[in-house]
C-alpha cells in the first residue's frame, strides 16, 4: 500500500487528492497517470488523508487477501466521510473492474468506481458526483495506453521510475483474473516510450523499469499490421539513450522470453542482468491445467538457455502452492524444480480462487487449506536456503550499485541494487542518492548484501 505522495503542484491547485495504491507495479504506474490527469484539473496530491477532497484507492484483485484488505480499508474511511460529507471516495483498478457496481451497492461511502481503461473520464465522473449522482465507468478498451500522458511521479526517490510500455494480457492462464480486469494486450508506440525515458533521464533519473503484464509480447505494428518494433528492439533503443541509464523490465512470461532478448541484455551493460521467470508450478500436468502453454521440460530448457547466454543473471520466479487437484507427488515436482533452479528470490503464494477465472469455472478448489499452507511453507524453506546460499557466493566480489536512498534501518547506511536486483547496503559516508558506486561485499543476509564502497563509478 502506498499513501505517501509527492507531485508537482499546478499553479492554482484548488483541491487535494490522496491516492492509496495496492498490488503490482502496474498499479503504481497507473496511479501516476491518474495523478497527472487530476493535476491538469487543479488537484494537488497530498500525504494527509484528513485534508483530502478526493480519495482514490487503486486496487488489486490478484488474490483474495488483497481484496479483503481493500474492503477493510473502506470501513476505516467511514469516519473521514462522516466528518467531511463532501469528501469524494473512489475505487480504481482491478477490483473496480471485477466487482463494478457492488461497491456502490454495498458501501454507501463509495462515490466513484473506475476501471483501468477509464481514467481519462475521472474528472467528468467527479462532476457527476458533485451533482448528486454515483458514477461508474469500467469499460475496457482495445486502444487505450495513456501514451501521451506524462505521469506525475508519486513517492519518487528521483532516481528510479516506472514506464508502462503496454497494457492488458492475452494469456488466459486459468488462475488469473488480469485478462478480465485489464483487457486485451495493446502496446504503446516505441517513440512515446523513448520520449518518456529521455525526459526522465534529462531531469536526473538513472533507472527505468519497463512495465507490462507480459513485456516480452510487446509489439509495435504499422498500419498494415507488420511488426516494426519487438521487445528486444525496444530494449536496445532505450539502452542507447545513455550508458548510465539502467534498464529493468517486468514482468515476463517464460514462453515469450526469446533468445533475441537474452542477447540484447548481454550486449548492453546498462540492461540489468535480471529476469523475472514466473514458473507457477514444477509439474507438467498442473501447468497444463493452469494453461501456461509449457511443461516442466521446456521450463528447464529455457532456464538453461538463460544461464548459457547470461551466466551471472539474477532470476526470480512466482509460484502457486496447492492449485486445483495438485497431488502430493506433483507438489514434490515443484520442490525438486526449486532445488535445481536455485532462484535468487521468489514470490510464493498458496492458491486463491478468483471468481470468474477459467479455473473457478472448470476446476474444484479441492486442496485443503492446511495442505496448501504446509506445501507453501516447504517451498519457502527451500527458497530461503537457496537465497542465503546464493548471497554467500557474492562475498568478496564487487558490485556496481545505483544508490536509491537510505537503508530502511538506519540513515547511517545507504541502499541500492546491483544489476541482478539484489539489495546492497553500505555505510553512508559522503555518497549521495543517484550515484553509482562499486561495493565490496563483506557479509550477507537472506535478503541483502552488505559491504563497503571501494570506488565511485564514472561513465
């Protein structure tokens, strides 16, 4: 959740906007688009909920607990509405798209419900509310990319920024609600992406993360439908903006990570040596039920190719424990793949049925909750062991780190990430946010590398 906002104020800001963002990086990028749209209408963002005239919750539907958190937060908003009856409260994003008018029917304090493709309509919807009506727009679009809107950088450290390169998803994974809440895939024009990246670099940003539900399927087409820029080519164009502008990307689908992308990463030092490789399961039958379009053998083959081309690549993954009808033997397949693959880190969850998905319609959610929990715990145990072992291998090595700010624990230390996306902590001394430094790793934890600066890096 993010309620800390900073944004440029319009010259005549007349009202205050407060946004809380839940879920993935795409949602955070969307909140920045919303803040820009609202800024053009005279709103300034605020960190203080109590002084807000409009409150937006940009929501996530990926798991049940994410939605439960939002419902709880709505209840917490009620005192603010009672003390300020003119306060406008809106729900944005994936929950808005999935649940639509349920918000207006169940919660009287909700005034606006807006899906991910309808943010341009927010000012008009606010006008409707001010005229005494509830307002809803959850229409999905086959064209909307918000390409020409310059996002307001919320909670920015001034060093790293997200750039949305595409929206929606065409992969109908049976467990996933995203195709239903964000619509079909559509890609931004490469020139608009490059302009945004150049503009960020010119005002001092040193790292951009290219975002999409599946960035590897990015494709810019001409009027005749011919592909004129694929993801590998886009990566190269962004890398060529400046040698000291780091590039990351998220998320990938294993089936779409091409050799061309791998060799592009290898070619440019400023494209980070890090790939998110969401396997979801280590068993072929379960993967077929998930509609992932690959099997275990294919996963292992592509992992081998990644490590052949990029031997020092950081690799993370997503995994779901206890998917529909998963047997104990199939769970053991996932454990064995985790042991073999040795991911640097992983996002690990037990299966949460999402209404409306293919899995909810076709399969029984029949793995008991206690079994899901135990299986997830076993996966976490293996990943914890892998993470600490892989981190120990970095002791005695030096890493180029982009300083992002203070350590979470102390302002005596700074933090940043190396190009494998590992967090690196080191003494503050005279170094500044936005600098590149070489750090000698002296010790590690499961989640961080800890060391000292041995050299400032000049490009």
